[in-house]
C-alpha cells in the first residue's frame, strides 16, 4: 500500500491545493488535507497543505497504514471530530509526532461518498482551546461539508485519481458481463444472451468483484464505470 501525493505528479492540477489554502484562510483553520483510497489496491492518495517536512515524515513512518483519521473516518457517514480518537493508541502515536511539526491534534474529518463506491476525506485542524474549537465547528460545519463535496467532485472530474489507479486486469468476458449488468440485465438474461449458464455468469461476476475490490455486484459495476471499463446504462 502506497501513499501518493497527487500534487507531486507531473502536470498535477494545482486547484486542489489552492482550494485547501483558501479553505483554511476563509474558515480559520491551520491546515487541511484531502485523501481517498484506491478502491482496487488500497493506495492512499491526496493533497495536503501541511508542512513539507511533516509530509515526508508521515510517509517515511508509514502512518497512512494505521492513521485512524483515515481508517476510522472512512467508515462514518457523518463528520468525525478527532476527540473520538483520544484513547486510540495509534492516534496518539501519529499526533505525538505531529505536534513536533506544529500540527494540532484538534481536528475534524468530513467523509464524502461518491457514486462509484469511493470515499473522499476532507480533514482540517486548528490549534485552539476546546471552547474555541466547539464554536468554530458550529459556525463552519455547513460550509465545510459543502466544501468537501465540491473538492471531491472536482478531483474526480479532473481524472487525477485514474492516473495513479492500478487498473484491474479484467478478462474480456468479465467486462462484457459487467456491461450487461450495467444496462439492467439479470444473470439469467446474460446467460441467454451469451449462450452460457447463469452459474458461469456468476463465476465471472465473482471474479470481477474480487479484481475490483468490491463486495457486491452493483459496487463492482460502479467501480468499473468509474474506471471507464464499462459504460453506464
């Protein structure tokens, strides 16, 4: 599992980094980051306006493997205040170091669910008292959630993630079957169209789900569409 700084890619779109800087200035945060996980291989990729020496340290230590602001937040549908992680040893490990780089452990992560099964995470931090933090959250939560959706949509539409995604090696038959599912055909229908048994259809669907890192067939179809492997119905 790799950690990929999208801003360091050749011909990287600087809009996301500029957006994070403007977000911090407008909503009075110290730092902000956007991250998402590759649904196929689990690589973590994104943007952040943290100090460069902290980004290097974070990557070198491999904190993306266990940072709860990533892996616990991605399971939530609501914004996650980092005070939820106060008793998490992994959180303490990451943010003991972060404090040395001027980054507060007072933060918040807003998850955004996309149409292809992906999840974007917008995180913000500010070094302040608990009272100040509570007031800030109350005042900016709506703007922060709108900003998270806007940023995630722009990153997805820019096609930045597809440049670093490992394309799954689906067979032509797996792609063909997923395409038929995408246009609303049942397994029995697909079997009849392709002159194969519905059990064979299920075997190919199961293999396609595994290669796409999907738990369900609709999720597999969504990811295949997002990777431009099949066309939406």
